[in-house]
């Protein structure tokens, strides 16, 4: 596959020329979503070449029974599968009774595919010579409505170029779909009813086991040279499929167009008995508005999103394209409207990883949504975790913890753990700390404390209880240790005293204690409610404090660094630069045994702690740890380059920071990990945003103030970004030699720039 076939463009992802080897990758890259549903960029017409068909409905999943060779106590019973949903985009096309299929045409020329990120639509165009020697031109455009998030729309136009032709459009909906990702080849869907009336068709289907009820629907209109024509369709329906055929005798160079509207209604939003009625309402709205008005509404909705979240880069088109690609897919994946939803690691672009929520949400995504949308969106993500607290307590109880200790899952759909690799499920417990850190980060950024007495303190208490019970007192060290864990570096399992995990445990306990004191003092009624519910006692809090105060941290006097874990220096410390390139990536070339014995680091581990808690360490300490650990880091996690980019920028190493930025921002566009055909890395895209805003822009919140230390890569002429800080929109424009600040808000704001206080006022440009 050609890894560099995407054309550089400021606002679009563009593919020119048809190459069957690129189809699956393009299906990922050109994916569409609107927060409620999404789909890979599959062709509307039949395609018999290699393809990964995928349509997805947010929050709808199947509990696929765990498949392991050796069952261990505590294993989750299932792995949640993101479900390939019934297909509504399909339009079979027949020209003089021959079916259009790019894979079997004599020639395909002028092929172009464009994902227009500014306006939120996907288009495709080509000319094809069919085996019956009819040459046609095809132009398609489709989008998933942000305004009506149960609706998608397709415009498909065909023009016969070398003769008149009998052309048939056969739009269909189909529930005979299967998942690529399945443990036992179970049947995931049960189709209960297929019906049609007028030009509308409906498939009622429910998921097996989880009983999500859905209605897949469609309605179509046809046009000749832009003028509506009424054609009585030929209707076919069976147990899983409904199709309408619209045939027309099309003259040479006439255009024959179909507008197809479709989508899903789900019992998460409607009564299961009202799904068809709800679908009819959506279709009536769509057909009354028409494709073009809906398309303009889509453009305006994206204009509003870009107004608050766009990042501009002057002088580097590939960097500009990449950051907009990342921002676009983040907004397609999660809108913040539904508190039952979260940000899946593949979004709506593939099935790998399963589940909807990882620690990525709290560690990487919340800063993006907090700064580019209203703070209520980030609060909704925190509320999601509070609503899963009881499940987190159940998860911990299954592993032997008690007294309300909470262990949040590594992977989840509904709060239950559904990941079943023992070294992750049982050992990668640092994810618990990311939940607590997100609460701290939200309050630090927004100054909205209300979440903590209302919900957050209960979460913090459950997490602190877990850490206290998970720590073990070591007589040998006269300290508390944490044994048998996997840190963020998943290339080392079952280690003792992972520094990041131990540091996070200590911090979480202290943060919980700090907030207990504050709420006891300032929110007496909330404290009474929470203390009654959780049954916390002073004796218990004293035990927490003892664990935190005497936590053990492995340290090397020789290197003057905290060690990633006990025994790290026992490894053969060969830097990545000395590795034979033929051995990369090691996760595909080496045995797991060899990886575990190596010093190689998948992603920031100790340095992840330095990123979260940078105020606890000096720049000299950061530099020492960066210089020690980065040379052993293979960056084989999508979450790795962004953290290293931020820290390299903080250290003033702009060439290195820029290299890491390109790696994180074009991870999927350039397919660094040779896996883009499986779907995109959605959550790491938030890290790309952080690389610019926190890395190059140096944005932090310190001492209750927004602070900046702007830097600019040599490759750029200028860049700009906006952040929503406590209801004020601050625009930052960084050029070589100076930075402009402007404020859209009601009152002036004191910020810090390069350590100096700067006053910015509404509608006035300040240059530093």
C-alpha cells in the first residue's frame, strides 16, 4: 500500500486515482460521524474488491463472551464489541442491466475522493467504462447531519457519456451484516420486522443479549438534470433487506440523480414501540428540507465548531492538514450531548479495541473538549464516570477489595470491566488515577468546584480506598510498595513499584484527603450526605495518610532519576538508535518474552507522571528524566509522541518537538503503525491538539491564572489557536518574534506570558 497517497491540502483530505490496495485505508481516513452514529467511507454502489464494511451506532454494543485459553478468577465475562450496524447507505446501480462495480469495470479514470472538513461532507467522483462498453461519470456526496443526528444524506449522480442508457438506482437497507471483530462468530443482531410504505422502508432489529432496539430507515427521491421526477419503484423485501428500484431511460450527457436519506432511531432515545414513528418524523423533515438545504445547515454547524476549535498553521500545509484532520474526527466522535456516551479509541471508524471508554478520555481528551467547547461538555464526561461508580466498586470487589474501594475499568461500555488480558485487566491499575486527575484538572481549569461535592468526592473516596488496599507494607523498605502492576509502558508486565503508578496512588490519596477537609469545612450538608453514604471514619483517613506519606519510589543515585520500576537497571540498556531497523516495530517482530526483557518503552511512563505533575519537579529534573528515558522509547503507542512533543517543547528542543508533533498528527494520514485499515486512533488525536496548545503554545493554568510560554517551530511562519477559559475566548497568534493575544469576553483578564503579567481586554489586540 502507498503510505503517502493523501494530497496535502489545508481543509480537505484528498485521494486522486483509484488504487484497490488503498481502499481499506481510505475507508478509515474518510470516515464520517456525528456523535450519534458513524460509518466507514464504504462505496454506496456494489464493490467486490477487498473492503471493510462498517456502520456504527453510538452506545450500542454486544457482550461477546470472553475467549481465553486459561480462565482466571476475576476475568470479565465478556468483551464489549462495537457493533457493525445495519447498512443504510447502499445503492446498487445498473447501467443497461449491468451492475456498476469499480472492481470489475474495464477502466476507472479521474477518480477523486474528498473529505471536506470545513463543511463536513464526503464526495467521490470518477468515470468508468463498464464491461458492456457504456462509459459513465459518477459524482457522489454524503454527510451525517450534526443538526439532526439520526439522519444521513446521500446525493448520487450518474451521467452516461457515450450513449443513451437504461439506468436503475436500487437503494436498499440491509441487516444481514456481521462484525469483523468477533470471538465466537455469534449472531449479534435479530431482525424482527422489515416494512415499507410509499418511498420509505424500515428494518426493526435488536441486539442479542443487550436488547438494544433499533430502526434502520430510508427514503429516496430521483431527479433528471436537477428536476424531480416521479417513478413508481419496483419493491423487494425479505427477512433482512428492503430495496426500491427506480429505472429511467437516461439520454447521453443527461444527469440522473438520487437523493437518499437514511439513518437510525434507537430505544436509547425513543420508546421501542415508537421507533418507526420517530424514523418517519426524521424522514419527513429531511424530504421537506431537501438535500441542499440540509447540506447548508451542515456547513453552518461545522462553521460554528471551527470558530471555537480551529488551529491555523502558516507555512506548513501537511501540518495544517493534520491538525484539522485530528480536530475534525474528535468532533465527529463526541459532541457532548449525551451523558451516556464517551470517546471510543476508534470512534466510528473501526471495531478494534471494543468498548467505548479507556483512560484516554480523562488523560488526553478532556483538555481538548474543556478548552474548545463549553465546560459543560467536560463536566458531562466526569458525570459519566460518577454514574459508573457502583460498577467500579463491583469491579474492585471481584478482585478481592472491599469497603467501597473502586477500580475503574480499563475498557467499558456500561461501567463493567470488559477487557480480558490479565496484564491489563488486573495490573494496569494506573487508569484509576487518571479519573481522579481529570477531576482535579477540570476544577483547575474551570474553577467550577460544584462537581466535587455533588459527585466527585465519592469517586475520589472510592479510588483512595483502592490505592490504600492495593499498597503493601514492606518491612524491608519500611515503606508502602505496590506490587505486580503494568504501568503505561505495556511492554513491561507484572513489575513492582512502577514509579508512575506509585506516584499516582500517593497523589490520589492526598487529593482525596484535601477535598474531604474542604467539603467538611465549606459544604457541611454535602459532607454529611457523603460521609453517611461512604461511612468514612477518621481512623480510615489516618491509614490513607500513612500509606501516602510512606510510599516507596525507586530511585537511581547513579543516574539521578526515578526508576520506571524495580529492576529497570538490570536490563541491557541499549538505546533504540542502536536497534536494527529490521527489528521495528518490535511488537510485530519480537516475541513477547523478548520485549518484556528489553528496556524498550511503548509510550511515556515515568515521563507521563512528569507531564501530569510538572509543577512537582524542576526543569532540570525533567531534562534529566527525558534524556534518560526517551532514548529507550519506541513510540509504538499512538499516545506516545504527543507527551514527548509537549516535554521537548518545554525543554526548548523545538526540532525534536516538531518531529514528535508530525508523528502524532499524521499518525493515521501517513499510517506510521501500518494499521490504519483497522480504523483511526481517535483518542490520541486529542494529544495532537495538546502538542500545539500545551507544547508549542506552552499553555498551563498556574496559581489560578492562564499562562503561556509560546514557541514556534522553524518550519512554521505562524500559528494560532483559541481556548475557552472560564467563559472567555482567548485567541493566541504566535509569530516568529512576537505573540498576539485577543479576548472575546465581557471583562478584562490577567494572564501570564513568559513569566510576566499581561492584561488582555475585550476586542483589543495585545502584542508580547
